[in-house]
């Protein structure tokens, strides 16, 4: 494990030990000439230790991650006793101010890595993060939220075939730990290619604050940095045996269009062939039942009552 005695240089500025600073990176300007800055907070302790990146708002509409980091900062949990914590509460400023997942060019920043300094706006944001920030760190926590009216039960996603990822997931101890392969073009994939480990936290729904998901994200972060030695571990810890490990998952999709009703909540345990909900014709002609394909847990749920054929409805984390 590398320590924070190395030279940490961000945006051309050397970050000395026992330093807390804010940097503002100007990524571009609006057509009105208004500059768009990404605030970056660096807190480096006097004593040696790992360097951790705390990242939110990679998708601009995923506000639970932004709120998790805001509360972490408000409580000063991002100021380590050892090592360094680099905090970026909102990476996609454009998406955040426009209630959008993407940047104005319509591209997803988290499918634009490794990026290019002369490419699209999404590609430029990705390039900066990968070349200025990621080389400085040892580990990253990337906070996300379910999208498009879908809510995710609090979960950590990582490639569990990597023993180091499994160890890091044990440190975080989310309610669910889900095996997720690296996706080419994503931050997690690009960072892994550089020898860095990222955990992706998912919790709640886009454009809607979820108190349970926020609390689990904060608690997981505190356990994570406590286990790494950056701070005193919190008093209350969940054992990894209580973090349910999911290696396989399946979205149940709408076989009909209509009004969707679910009989269960996200996080509920379900059995194979159990009726989980229904889709009804708004004119009363039919009602189709939705059954679980296997034993498992509801780890994701569509909250939109009006669905089209093929829409993702219920995400089952399969345990058998």
C-alpha cells in the first residue's frame, strides 16, 4: 500500500502534509461565458497513510451521492487522522444544475473513460479525472443512485473475483455486496487498468433523497476509512456475514404495457415463483402477474406506475 508521503500534485499545486485546501477546476464555460468549476477538497493529514477519493455526482441527477458527501463534509468525517482524502462532491456540474444524468452533449461521463483532452465535454471531464486525480490515489468510493424512476437498495458493486475488491467491500459492509464485472468506458474499469481499486455505492433513486440510503452510505464510508486506518473506526460495525453477497442478478421486465403495481418493497426476500406484482390494462381488459424466477432479494425496483412492454421492473439478487 502506497502512503501519502508521495508528492501529491493536483491542478499544478503541491499538496503538503497537514494541509486542507479547496481547488476549483474550470472545465469549460457556458455559452453565456459563465465559467463552470468543479470544486475539489483535499485534506491531507500530517501522518502517513492511504489516499482515498470520495466522488459524487458523476451522473448529475443522482443526488443521494451528493447528499451523502455533503453530510460527510458537514460532520468533518472527510478530514483524516492519517493519510489523505480527496473529495469531489459533484463531478458533473452541468448535469447537476440541469437535473440530468448526462452533460449537454448528451454523453454519459461514466462511459467516456479514459477520455480525451480534445474530445467531447464528457470525454474532457473523464480525461481530467483520470489524469489529474486517479494517479494520486490508492482507493476510490464512487457514490451513485438508481436512475429513471428506479430505486436501488443500498449496495456495493465491485468485481468480487479480485481478492482486494472483496476485502474493500468487507470494510464498507453495505447491506448488499454485488459482484459486478468491469464495464469498458467506466471510471471503475479505467482506474482498474491503472492498478487502482474503486467501489461503487448504489442507493436510492435519482432526483429524490432517500434517508436510509444516505445513512448507509455515510456509515459505510466511516467503516471503510476506519478499516484503512485513516480515522478511528465508528463504534457500531456491521459484520460482513450480515452483508448479503450477490453473484447473480436478473431484471424482471414488463411483458405487457399498463399500470404496474408491486406487492413488496426493495430489500425484501422473495422465493421462486412468488407473485411480486402485476401489470393491469388501464381499461380493465387484463391483469398480468409477475413472478420471481428464483430465491433472492429485491435489490432494485421501478417506481413508475405506468410502464411499457420491455421496461425493467424488479431487479432480483439471486441467492440459489
